[in-house]
């Protein structure tokens, strides 16, 4: 069964806003919105896990130069 609610659209400057009823609450802090056949679709944006982001990166094939890393100077008080 589809849940339906009648909600108000509020104009703020050049934008319109809506308040989602609690049962339509989305997880996270971001959502994407788009139109399909004249209907608005709102869906949560899944956060990418760092491991997945790292897997998607291409490897670097160039040699990196050696970095001179002398020991730190002694600390005197």
C-alpha cells in the first residue's frame, strides 16, 4: 500500500520548500532530487566508504623522488 500525504509548498525567494512528514524521513544529511515524467523523485545520497573511494582511484605509475628526511634537531631547554 502506498502512503500519501497532502503537504504545503512554501516559497522562499526563488525557491520552494516542503517539510517531509516523519514517516518519509530520509537517512543521512543529503538527498538528490530529480524529475521523471513530471514527478519529483527525492532519494538519500549514500555516503561512500573510504575503502570504496580508494578502490575506484587509478594507480599512479610514476616513480616518486626520494625525500630527504634528516633527524630533527635536538630540543634544548
